[in-house]
C-alpha cells in the first residue's frame, strides 16, 4: 500500500510539473488530449477503410490477371511476327545504306 501511494504521488507531481512547464490548465490538457485521441482514431479508421479498399482492388486485379496475361502474350506474339517480317527488309536497307556511305 505504501508503494502505491509513492507511485501515485510521483505521478501527480510529474503531471503537475508537466502542466506547469507548459503553462497549461488541466482542463486544457484534457481537451487537447481528447482532440488528439479523436484525430488518431479518425486516422486509424481512414487507414482501415483504405486497407479494405486496397484488399478489394487487389482481389479484382488477381481475378483479371489471367486475361491480362493472355493479352500481353498476344501482343508479344504479334510483335515477334512483325519483327520476323521486318528483319529481312531492315537488313536489306542496311546493306544498301552501307554501300552508299562507302567512298569509291
């Protein structure tokens, strides 16, 4: 019991010293602390809502991933076909341009 009174007395002294150093009344301290707690609670709620939205969006992305993969593969295949058809022409153009740049 004696230890409890020592801890309580020390706590009251520290709280009083804190308020005195800040030149703040206990009511103002309680009000400021309450506002701070409410702001942190609102921020936590906003974070929770944002996290839930992120989880939903990620689930939607995972559902659409096979279609996206098919589209990317199709584009890659079309690009490879186009390069296959263009490559001989580019080689021919390079050959003629190198002949033009040679000095006789």
